[in-house]
């Protein structure tokens, strides 16, 4: 094992009670074991998934909730799953890593031994050990990663710009890969939600040779941000003629591909109603609630509704290769000191963040 410094230097901002302010806790510096790698955090993204973690669960509709305390999440916990860091110390079995490089951390870690993990889909593991959700994450000065294979070299990219790629970037890229590439290249995609994920999706769509996207959002500022990020059009989600407005903006009544980054009953229903025969809706958003679709319309429309949960390690590596090739315009990112972790999370809760917010220790 090789270490750079010793002492009680580690600080983290933790959830100590659901819906309670984050608390700063000091800890002894981590000592890595086996294949573990300890990194000094350079940037940590603040994500909507962190809000669900802070709230303690998800709204399933009809008064039902998915409680995270029943799904392997215990407190206190350091959130943060969009993290870039530099290597501080390595366990004896971790091999050699460049301590001068910045690494993006893949956080969607599984048990490592089940069939799902063995086929490279750790993000779908039934016994997850995700950083920032089941294990301490990046709202800290240090983070422990169980194996160096989860580290992706970002080269000379700005760590603050790169950090959101571990979740919002990966989630949007994985969602687009669930559509037929020929359809993306020839037909516009409809995107519900112009938050950080929706804006990032526009970049990947461009990089993949897509025709473009019509973005739907309630917030005029977010619609403007979508236009600045390259959307073909931005439509007001409150419009009483929403379906017609979207079709007019897309230049066709035949909508094949829709992505819902909100995941609310209203957006899911509107998205499904847009689909042409043979169309596909991919739902990413976790706003919660319940949608009521007519079951008969699924076979009558030959429609596909698919959920998408983050992405696998291979997809993150593909995504970062796309970024390094250039041509990806950075989405709006605001930088905040780590000491403002709670205020930044609450700003996201209030809907005041355009693009992504990133903490910098």
C-alpha cells in the first residue's frame, strides 16, 4: 500500500436523518485494503437521485412508497455518485495507478458474482453496493472505490464538467442506446424535461448523428437553456394543445421516440399518447406517482415502454471516448464549495438549478 498523507483530514457531508439537513462529519483518513483505492475528491455532482436518497424513498402512487431503509440503505450516509478524484492511496492488490491523473468513478457497483454482474450489467444487480447510495459517496474530501476497474481516466477534461457524466451523462447515453440508431438519425426525439439530463441528452444525440430533439418543459428558463443546447424546438408543457404543439414542432404527427426525464403521471401519459404505432417510450425520471394507460392500446399501438436505470461500465467507457473525440458542448454547470453541500441540495430541491450543480472540496 502507498499513501501520500496521514492524519484526520477526511470530511464528509452526510445524511444523518431523512429530510434533515446534511451534517459535516470528520473521520480518520481511509486505509485501503485489498483492491481498494482511496481518492481525493476533486468534484462531486449534485443529482436528483441524491434528493430521493435524502427524502428516504420514492412515491409509487396511490399512497404507496418505496422506502430506501428497507432496500439496504442505512444512515449516516455520504451521498454523491458523480465523482472525479485523484488517487491518494491504493491497497496491496490494486496494482499501479497514476497519482497525477483525474479519474471519473463508476458508482453503479453490484455484488460482482451474480449472473447479471458477470455479464457486465452491474447497474442491474439485485444486491447493489452503489457508491453514494449503499456505500459512502462523493460529498466528501475522500472516497473509497472497491477496485481500480471502476476508474475512468478523463485526461485533461475539467473535473467539474466531467463529474456529471457518471450519472446524468451515463443515464442519458444508455437511454439513447435503447432506441434504433437508424430511427434516431432520421426522426426527431421528443424529450420531456430540460434539466441536466435533458440538456446532456441533446449533446449525445448530436454526437451519435441524431436528427435532433423537441424538448418539453414547464420552466421558460429551462426551455431557453434547451434551445441554447441545440434543441430543434422547446415546447411549454403547460400548453392546452400540447400534443399538437409537439407534433408541429417536430414537423410530423408520427412520433417514434420519446424520453421522459421527469417520470410524473402527467409526462408519462402525455409521452405515451404521443407514440405512433411501433413507437417507443423510455422512462428515466423518478418523480413518482402512477400512470393509468389503457392496456388495449399497448397491442393496438404495438408500443414499447421501457425503463432505463443509469448504465453499465462499458457504456460509461464508450461515453467518455465520445467526449474525448470532441464536439460535445458542455452543459451549464454551477460550482459550489463542499461546505455548501446542504444549501446546494436544497436549491436543487427548489428547482433553482439550471443544468448541473457540482461541489468542489
